[in-house]
């Protein structure tokens, strides 16, 4: 008996079917059967199914003699299922890699619940991917529960395919699919409301294809009237199960919201059918009304269609008026702001005011934070104000003075400040006043193309206004560099009138001055044993991949292959923190203790200090990490594609900071053999440090403050004689 029976109804999807089947049959977890139901598809789907079944004995094909529709096609597959659990996969959707393993592990962990709800992401026809907006509901749901204990589980998309069901539970309850457009509704509500034990999996296990055309729920048709019959079936189920009576008010509200949503969509119902649909909805709403007060948004169903249309027109007019009023207010505010700024910009600069920002107003971080802390010590008379977004305020240290972008307080301090410190460009609206000092710290030593060098890389500069970026860079007075390589790159990539300061990178002072135990707080916070070897894996984003994320190897496998006494810590590129990349398994692996997800750690320096080795691909983090003089392994499986799409200043495979792997097999071998930390690795690291950490001596932040804020003589670090290879930029471009 297999663990899973995967039922796949198939109709007119020949262009997507192979991708769907490959996503199932290629899963690392193999204990499953596939029951593919050919719903009398008129295209080549039947032949494709037979081809796959001939190759893989886990697959069985049922050819129905007539077309019966999605729900009844699923029903046709149910009697043939022998697995412990049922999954229903639509034939144009796909499972994500490792999905079945994650589901199986979660079922075992929660001791075989009746229903397991997992996460999904919408996959758009143009290549974009967007995670379920309510993913946090799954993240918050620990252990097992009932719908009554966690009613928010019902707020998730009520479809059959984002869940797996214990087959005995389905059989005992006699669940089946009715015909119709909205056949999921009378399955999912009864299945969740009756379940004694529900579990959740905070992992994207399915990609829900958003087709440009062909989605039956997005077609204009009278078939959408089917929604009324399906909710009648839900209420009939409740009638037959009195223990569920408490759910009537909820279902009554849900039904009203769902029907009004269908009515409001411009592409669902023919114009001639909308009045009838409203009347049918209102009748259903009255018939199943409870003693609970009707929510304000649904009171429209207590009146007639004419009133509903009047309210819709009023609402639309109000929105349009609000938009116009908003534009007027913004224009007026802009005029007032410009007048206000003009007045303040003619007042003298405050020589004791410095404004800081980091990572587009994300908090007290990076190089600006290091300079800020040094200025507090060396120049306490200089008032420091940080620009931060509202959502970051709660994370600020209590002694930080801050302003919100665009606020009156922001305009006041930016109009009068002498010092501006940032690791990204200030907004174009910020005018540079004569006498102000703009310090640009950058975000690391450049490996990939930047600035004007991106002109020949249209994919990498997609959405990037290079001329506008240079206009903002024209405000720089000083550019901080940690090595001559960076100095050459910034001079070339940003042809502006700034001076390069060979100060070193202030954010790296904490790495250069590291002491034993500096990373202990991170280890303690994440439950990492003191005696474990911590391997930090920090991949960068890919410009040539939609969404920016690629997974060159399975991090769970790598964590396992590292063996006892090791902990794998993963930190994704910050631009991927809020995307679907973490939902593809990283968050779930962290929850299960397989690895540690450090993507949300605000201070990357602390993560580096807590680790014993770094594995990366092309992340600039390697240049900072080299200051720790700890092993670095560079994984370059897609080096050719990365270099062609983004462009690089350095051939990191030839000038690596340590051992290089080109496949997962090589990567695993480097750690099992010990070569990751052998003499060859140490020699490569020493040469790398000499070249790229040459100005990092642990005093960069204090040097910036003394030189630029206190006006002391130039305190730049001594420059060693040039060595071979100092012309990487010219050689590689």
C-alpha cells in the first residue's frame, strides 16, 4: 500500500500535462501511485498519459467513455486509490521539488491527521510567481487542531488541491464531488469542519498555474450560477450533521461574500444575467439566515438589485473622486513642500547634524550603522538622525532618533543636515546643498557588474534607470573602498565627481576585530550546540531566473551529508526574503530543526561571526567573510550562465577564496574529505584576503569619522605594493 494516491483529472491540457506529470514522477519521495483520469479529452492528453504509464508502473490511466467534468472525474479515480492519503492535482498545476517528502514528513510528525493543509504559490503565464498571501496562517498553526480551534484555517483558499486527506477519513465520511463549476466548495467545507485532527505545512508544495486563457472560473458564463447549488449542498451537509450547527453563521456569511465576489467580477457573468444572479443570491441568503446580525457589507443582499447597482455606482464614483482628490492633495502638498524646502534650504546648514540611512531605510544596519556608532564615541556633539520606514520603527534601538521618509521632520533634517551617510542612493527628490557632505559606503566589494557597466546587460538592468541612478550618484562627495579593485570599479561604473577614500569598510570592523565567542548569542538564540561546526550557506540572486531564486542543490541533503556535529545555516539574499523562495521548503526545514534559516537576521555580521565556514556562489559576502580568515567554498554550478547574464569583474573560479565546487557531488566531497579546510584552501584564502581586504584593518568607521566629520589629517591605511592580478577589472571587461 503506497503512502499517497495522487488523482489527476485530465481534460484539454496537452500543453501542460507533461510538466505536471514530470513534477510528480520526478519527486525524491517515491512511495506513491498516480491515478490519471482521462476525462474524454479531445486532444492528445490520452496518448500522453498512456506513454507515461508505459514507462512508470506507479501510474495508472482511466479513460472515461464520456466527458463528466472535473468533480466526477476525481470521483472516478477514488475507488482505485489504495494509498494512505489522497492528493488531488489539477493537470495544469505542478508539485514543487521535494513536496511529497515534506508532506510525508509532516504527516509522520503530526501522527497522521485527517487533513493536512499545505501552501501554494500562483505561477503566472508570463513567468512571475506569487506566494499565497495568507501563508502566515500555516506558519502559526503548530501541532494538530480542529477548525473550531483555529477558524482562520478556513480563510485559506477553499480548494481541494492544497490539502491531503486520510483516505479512511474520506471513505468513512462518504465525501465525493458533485458536478459543476464550484465543485470544491461542498468537499472542502465538510472535510475541514468534520475533521477531528488537522495539521498545517508552511511550505509551498504546489504551483497553481494562472493561465492567460482557459481557466473555467475566469470565463464569462451562466455556469457561475452553479455556486448557489454548491452552497445548498454545504448547508444540507450541516443539516445532516447537527454537531456542525455552530458553523451556520460563518457559512452564511461566507456564502454571501463568495457570491457577491462573483457578481462584482467584470468577466464572470453576462450583463443580462447579473440581475437574476443577484436575486438568486439574495433568496439563498434569506433562506439560510441565522439569528446573528448581518455584516454591514452583506446588508445589500436584503434590498433589491436596483439598490445594489446604485451602491456600486456610488462606490465607483467615490473611488474615482478619492483618486482625483488624492492627486489634488499630493499636488498641493508638493507645492507646499517645495515652498517649505525652499525656505529651509536658504537657512545655514547645521554643522552638527548627520542623517543616516541603510538598505533603503531598513534600519540601523551595515556601514552607516558602524559609522554612526563610531561618531557617537568620537563626535558626540553631532546629532544623528536615521531615516526609516514605518514598519521598521518597532525594531529600532530605544536611543535612536528617527524620521519617516517624506514626513515634515524628514524635510526639516534633510534641508539642514551637513552629513549624509547611506549605502544606497538617496531619493532623487533630495537636493544636495553646497557645503553638505554625502558619504556613499556601497554594500560590498563588487563581483558582478554595477552602474554604467550594466548597459550591455539588458536583463540585469531590467527596471533600472541608469541615467537617473547616475544623477543621484552625482551627489556623492566620498566613496568608501576596502580595496583597489573596488576603487577602480566605482570610478568606472559611476563616472561622477566624487573622491575615493581608502578607509576600509566600516561594517567589517567587527569582523577584523572578532574575538572568540562573538557569535555565541546567535548560536544560543537558534539552539546551536557550542561544539557544532556551523556552515553558513549564502547564495545570491540570479538576474537570469524569474524571481531571482535558484536552488543548485537540496539544502536538506547538504545538512544531512555534513553529518553529526554540524549545523547548516542558510541566509538568502535580502531581495528574496519576502518572495516564494523561503516557502519552497526553507522555512519548514528551519521549523523541523534540519537547518537554521537566518534570512531575517538583521545583522549579517553576527551570522558570519557565529559560523565556522562559508559556502556561497557569487555573493559579495565572501569578500567581507575573508576578514575572518575562515574557510570559504565557492559553488559555481551555473557560473557560465551567471557571468553571461550579469557580467562579472573577477573570474571567481580562477581567483577563488578557497576550494571551488562545480556540482553537488564535488561540494559534498570537499566536506567529507576535509579539503574545505586544507592547506590549499588556506593558501587561496590568504591571497584573496591580501587582494580584497587590503584596507580593512578594524578601524574604518573611526577613520571615516575623524577624516570627514572632525577634519583630522588623512588617516588612510598604508598601501602595500601592487601585486600580480591587481588589474582584474580591466582584464575581465
